[in-house]
C-alpha cells in the first residue's frame, strides 16, 4: 500500500522546511517530497473531498489541508510500567497513548519490577513492544543492578538483545539511566560512565537535588569522556551550569517537560495531579526553561510520562505518588504555549520534539528524508479543544492539564508507512470548542 499525503504545511527542522507540499510514501519509505511553487496546487487530486480515502488500487490518500506534516515525534522519557505495574500502564496502552500524541519513537525508563537491568528483561520488553501498535519502543537500561546503586548492570547483554544490526535503533537499549533516583556513589558513577562511553551509549542523568547533581555529573562525565543527557531539567541554576558546559564544548544535552514551562509552584494547590519529581518551580525558573528552549541550552522536550492509578492519585497530596502523564498533551500544550504565542517558530518546536531527541540517542529519525522510513505525524494545529482525561488512551488519567484549552489535534500518526493512529472524525468534532 502506498500513502499520499497532500496539501499540508511540511515542517521539517533538519531540511529547514516550512512549506506547502505533498508527501509520497511507498513501501514504508518516504519516496518523494513535492513542494509547491507560488499558488501551485497539489498534483494529487482529492476527487471525493474526503480527508481520508482508500482508492481502487488500495492506496491511501490523506488530505492534510490546514494541517502540519511533521517528522514523527520522539520522546526520550516515558514510563511504560511493564513489567510489574501493569495496573498503571502497560506497553500496549502506552504505545496507543504515544500514537495518539503523534509519537513514533519512545524511550522507556528501567524503573519497572523487575528492573530493566539484564538481557532477559530487555528482550521481554522489546518483544512485548513488537506486539503493540507499531510505535517504536527503545529501552533505557538501568545503571546498576536492581537500581541499588552498587553493581553495574549488564550493559553489553542488554545492548546485544534482539539484533546484530549496527544501527542504534535496532539495539536492545539506547542509553542507560537510574531514572527515579540518583546514583549516590561517585566511583560507581564514574565506572558506569566509562563503560557507557566505551559502548557508545548516552548516559541519562536523573539529578536530585537538581543543580547540585548536575554540577557533579558534569564533572564526572568530563572525567569519563562520556556523553551525558540531563533528564527533566526544571531549575535556572542547573540551566546555567549546562549552558556553561556547552560553551566549553562538552558533549552534554538536556531535556525539559511541558509542565516545567507552563505551570509554577503556585498552580499546585495540593492537587496530586500536579505532583511530580522534580516539582513545579517558581516563575523565574519557568522563564529560564523557556529561554533555554529558545537558545538550545535545553535540546529536547520530553514528557516524563508517568502514569499512576486513579486510586493512588486520589490519596491526600502528601501521600500521592510523584508523576504525571504527558504523551497525549505534550504537542498541544507546547504548541499552544510556545508557537501560538510567537515565542518559537514551528521548526524550532518540531526540532525540540523530533530531530533533537533522535540525535541525542543517535537514531536516524526525526526528519523527513527521502529514502528513509516514513515516521510522520499529521497535526491539525488550528483545532481548539479542552483536554479531557476521558479521551486518553493511557491508563493513567493523572494529567496536570485537564480542563485546559489547547490547540493542536494529532490527526494521524504513521510509523514505517503504516497508520498507527487516526483521530475519529466524530470524536474530534464533539471535542471542538
Ligand atoms: Zn522519569
């Protein structure tokens, strides 16, 4: 089956594109990108006037009039909760949630039960992911066995799982992290970083207390010569440290999440759905995060999608677990807050959500290259709606954005040329403001 996407605004940061055009997908690969010259119309005729139709040859036609065509979004930071916490989320529901949010590749954190710290669990997660909807799941392995901070996990074993391919996307893991906690022992950290460097893996640092551990881990990474990526950065002080390290030419990258550039500690008001780690910060930090997204000190927007059961999140604030879901609101909240307001250009936002995270883990994704796998999202940026937990595909309903008016409905998500998500027209109309 071939797929023709016509009449859309193609937004592709790697090719510097923000132009009207068509996309032709054959055998799962982007075969052609046809840009229109002034006033020129699509060469692909929409004979029926439908947004989506299958012709007699079995080819699919998607009319993207008024919509963006972008590289599939890449999320570096997701908790899929399987194995061990399937009542919160599982790989199948997490992948549905990702597809609904426009994500075609997601990286899952190892703080499951058992922990993703060996070849067997890595293989299990990878093979479960293959049974899901087609969204690509890349594991991030634990730094230490059982995340106990003592003995290094089996990085080689986890890497080798599944394939002998030299492409990072086919490997068992795409990085290592102790996400959820900080490795306290500096010697263990240094040994882990040296090993990560040797194996070409990115080290994902969960820094807590944030600025203090950012400073420590920058020094350790420099000593080890390894690539370091900071998870969920939320504070001005740590941003200043990362900016300084980048100026010195260190191979450091960092992500933030939508709640850190849209909400402040004043918004919490003891609402368990606004409780996460790191917590929401003050207005100065929020301002610093936004500036850092603009100037590139913060390379990527991740979600830190952390689903919990409703019962857990309805406990009193002090007892409720940390974490919020984010896959299905990340684009809309980011677009509404950063692009609709004129703060970021469309290509700048898409870079932070696709090309930059893909680059951090070294996978050939995040751009619309001719001849490469067709991982694409089609997004109706003009569509305004109110975020509602009932619409989520995720099992987790713990979003801090429920009730918020946003723009940006993901209409269609495509992985390797196959449609993994398409918004139901009736449902979309019902939700429209
Ligand atoms: Zn996390």
